[in-house]
C-alpha cells in the first residue's frame, strides 16, 4: 500500500444558532469546508501489522474509507494491492476486507452460517475452499456451537467473532480493522487480539488497525502511524513512540514495611501508594540516580523500571485538545 498526500475535504452547512437563524438558513445558506485528512503520506509493506492512531476526529476512519474505495479523496493518490481504490475493481475488492466494530455485514435475523453462504456466493469462493477455510476460522474462534444461531441472539463478542469469519472467508490479502473490539468484554478482546496475530502469521495478510483500546495496538501491531487533525505526526515502532513522546519512566517499588507518601515525593511524582507498593514517575534522565537514592534510603524489597504505559502516553498526547508536535 502506498499513500501520497492523501486529502479529504467535506463541505458542510454552517447553521446559525436559534430559531431565527434556522429560518434564515432556509433561504440563504452559509457553507464551510472541513478538512478531515490533510496530505497524509505513508507506505505499508505486505504482511505488516500497523496500528493507526489518533484522537476522535483525527481522520482515521475517513482514511480507511478512502483506502477501501468507499470515499473518493479530494486530492492525492493511493495504491492498494496495485489498484487505485476509487476504481473499486472487483479484482481489488476480492482481496480486501473491512471490519468495523460499530457496523455489521451479517443479517440480524439469519443464522451466521446462512450469512457466510451468501458471502461465499458474493466472493465466488469455491465450495471446497469455503468449507475448509470457514471450518478453520470457526475452530480458531470457538464458534462451532454458535454459527447456527440467529445473529441477534448472539452476545456482542460472539457477533464480532462471526463478523471476523464473514470478513475473512474469501482469504483477503489486506484487512482494514476499525475498532474491532469496541464494547467487548476483556476476555473477548483478548481472544480477538490473539486471533488477529495468529491469522497474520499463518496467512501473511496485512493488517491496518484503528482502535481506542491501546492494548489492541500494543498486542497486535509492530508499527504505529499517528495522525492528529488530519495530519500524519508519527510513523514508527511503539518503542519509538514511547521514547519520543514520554520524557519520564515509571519506578515500581515493593517495600518491606509501609512508608509515608510524603517521604516519597522527593523522588518524583507518586502515582499510587499503598502499604507495600508504590509507583513513581521520574524524569527519564534521572532514573538511575533516583533509583540509587531510593535503594539506599528506603526499605525496598524489589524495584523495577518500566516505560510509561502506551494508554497513558496517548491520553497525554491528545488530552485537552492538545496538538501533537510533528517532526
């Protein structure tokens, strides 16, 4: 996949406030242009697992829709599996899949298996390949007792697993995943993450994942692309993201006996403090000296140094409307 200066602008009606404003807008409308994606450029190689991150309204879903051919870009260009996605050629559509956690492609009142059969005909999957492939997906996702149940009677986690089978039964080379674990319980989220990694390793399919659950990205993806206000601001590994945007590290202490929280504040910011466990946030450049002081001055049984969690880094990056510095 190659993306060059991809841009998408929408023209929206600017409605004045109040009843009088609404009445006036019937006769004279004012418009404003909204830039959802602003000159995004990146490449993804076959078989990569890439997380696509950004705050609400950053342009993630709009980008996915342009790359899958649902939306036409205002300017720029993209090549997906050697095709221009806006052409929506059948040869490309048969090699991609789009999984959206807030939308369904299976029919609500039909059993999931019946939906699979319909999609088999849509994608023209041979009988033998269909049976072998779907049986493998059903076994991997532990759905053998659920596929003959009406979709509306399934739990949210079971429906999402069936949606994955529906999306993958034609063996796509590229899978777009937009919030695939949205609203699921912790166990279902974990199983879907494991399944996605296993599917990538076994089939070699390229995965492009957007999610507000940072654990999805941390467990599935080796690389992250971050956009903010429609612009690309970072492209690299999770480790690079942490090092670039986190000026601190976390010290986790296990104590032999309780210590007053006030006695620990001189070492750094106290994130949590219980009787025998303390978590401190310390400037990255001071970790070694602070750890040495703590070991010398406090009743420490164990001390570990960790990077700040990816969830916290992303929260701080995009918290309170902050714009991420590019470069």
